[in-house]
C-alpha cells in the first residue's frame, strides 16, 4: 500500500470499544421520542408502533445496548415475546425492503429495524 493511499481520519474521529464509549459519553442519554405514520407500517404490526417509537430512537448501538441491559428480565421477556410473535411479518417486511437503497428507507422501516435489534440484543 502506497503511503498516499492510507486513510487519515479527522482529528475528532475516534474508534472506541463499547465500554470506552460508555465511559467517555453519557450512557444515560435518551434520544427524543419519535412519531411514526401507521400508513407506512404493515397492518399486522400496528400494535407494535408504540414499541417501535420507543426503540426507534436508539439508532446508536451503544446507547441501545445500554438501554436494553437496563431492562428487567420481565421487561426484556415482554419485548422479546412481542417481537418474536410477529417474526415472520418482521422478516417479510424488513428483508424485502432491504433491497431498497438507504436514502429511501422510511423512518418507520428504520424504527422497526431498531426494535428488532433491541429484541435480538443487537
């Protein structure tokens, strides 16, 4: 590799482990609520919109992981069950839409993806 081909990250760029991020940044930060449009969600998932509005605001992997870890066993079990009961519909919607380029993904699609990630501890 030629020296000119090396990536020179900006000064503000950091690569940290999840543990380092938690120490460096405020892990108690909670992003503001989001509001989803039911018309852009499959009808079979409408009852999960409140969960998606909650978990859809945690796009940061570390903050989402910290928030998931703060759930009680019962709270996590309820989240896992609610999402798991509709796993086929999640897969049908999210996987079929995955072929669409990123700029076209709706806030609803992203929120339900993040809800699925929270339930999967991702």
